[in-house]
């Protein structure tokens, strides 16, 4: 009996998601329209590394409007061991939040620098609209981003936040191994 792995894919465009095969390095693309999450699950492999296919799940921030949705998303992220990355919608603006606590890792110093650059550009672009941000190794928040301004920055931040190469352990003894 073979184990069917699960890969977390990232949104490439409005109709498809991609991930890189950890064995051969091939980029695998699957159709997954932006308006649905129903396309997650088992797929036929696009490379020869997985005879029985694989499962895919999408990694992207979720828009939450209520405290209940926010808490449900936190529990989902903790169960899937992915960073908590919701987008809160508040009176015509958005707050983009990232928390690394659900996976027990911090962002590496390099990842913090990359996120800082993206967040600075986002705030500069919406200058005069009271947007602001804070960042640390455990996550970040950018607030008061007007609707429409957040889309490009979410993609850039997602690629940093969801890449395990950008994580460092919160347990010092694991960093020395």
C-alpha cells in the first residue's frame, strides 16, 4: 500500500494553482478556479514520481469578516500546520495579518527583510490613506489597506510566508543540529 502525499499549491492565476515536485523539481499545474476551494483533493500526477497521484491543497490567505470565521481559520491552519494568514475585511478596508505560531516556527531574518520590503512598498502605494504595518519574526500586520490595493501584495507575501525555506525553529536546540 503506498502513501499518497499532500502538496500545498499556490495560486498562479485566477484559474490554476502550481507546486514544485520535491523529487524531480518539475512544476505541476492544476486547474482550480479562484471562486471555489472544491477542487482540492486527489489528482493524477503530472510527473512520473507519484504513480498513484497526490493530494493537493491550496495555500492562500482567506478573507474573514467575523470573529467566528477568524477563529475557525486559525484552527484550520493549526490543524494543517500552515501559517495563519487571514485577510480581515473592515468597513471598506482590509487588514492583512500573518502569524507563525500555529506551526511553531519563526520567519528567518531574510524572510523578515523580504516581507518588510513588500510591506513598505504597499504602504507607500496607499500613502495618504492611513495604512501602516508592523513586522517581527513571528509575523506581521498591515492595516487600513483600501479595497483593490491588497491583491498584488498578498501574492508576494504568500510566496515568502508559505515557503518552508523561510522558517527557523523557535526551539534553539533544533537550530544547532
